[in-house]
C-alpha cells in the first residue's frame, strides 16, 4: 500500500472516532437535561400551590371567630359580662333557642358566631360551657346552652356597641343570662329564655 493511501486511511479513521465521540457527548448531555427538568418543576410548583390553598381557606372563614376561653369581666356601668379570651365582648340573641342558633346567613356576618378553638375553658363564669353544631357542621360555643356571638360593630376589645341592638341582642352575664338594657343593668339581668322587657321597645339599627 502506498504512503498516500495509508495517510488517507488514517485520516478517515480519526474523523470517524471524533464523530462518534461527539455524538456520545451530545446524547449524554440531552439525557442529563431531560432528567433534571421535571425534578426542578415539581419542587418549585408544589409549595406554591399548597400556600395558595391555605390562604384561600383562611379567607373563607373571615365571618367567624374562635376562642378557647370564656371570661367574666367587670365593665364600667354594666356590671360583669362575658368576654372571649382576648377580651372581646360576647352577646346572646333573643330569637335563639337552647342549643340552637337562629342567626344564619347575613345575620351571621354582622353577629359572628363564636366557634370553639379546641376545649373551651371558663374563668369566672358560673354557667356550663358547651358547644352546639351549626348548619355547616361548625361547633359554636354556648353558655348555659345559649349560643354566643361577637358583634361586627365592636372595633376593639371591651366595646359594647351591640347591647340592645334591634331589641334582640344583649350582653351575657356569667350565669349565661341576657343583660337587661336599663339604668340598673349591672344588677338586673333578664331571664334566660329571651330579651328583657326593657329591651323590647328599643328601635332597630
């Protein structure tokens, strides 16, 4: 074989080797990229989805409040009333029945049902603390069997702006009774079954 043919053969072999090496490198790079992309996608999207769902769930319960304690608190000019764990004044509705809330839909947006946050304890209250199942299955806190609420018109703990509203809403005594709306409110609670006579003639909101 002549030197010219030998040189051509060597050149062709070298070219084939380089071509095969290039193909192998390209295939390896392609496999690595395709394998890494899905892992990155799962890791980045799953937490975001979970966070969004939790935020939406919290927003959906904005018309309800919860507490793990009922407290008896002395209020100036009103005597001792019941508040939640943070000092927000609680109310009773004259149209409710024992262990049954009649405040639903738009009523429950203004008068927010107080839900049980675990086991609800008492501090200074005399009546039995319990819960009642609402139509949506949530457990509303009761005192002496009467459902409890917070008023949207109270802007800070200690406010009592809901007293006497519509002649049907009243502060709650430690015994679970409705507080009479009168000059002698601190010592004259209404009976446990409804609004007091002194509240019945009051104008609405």
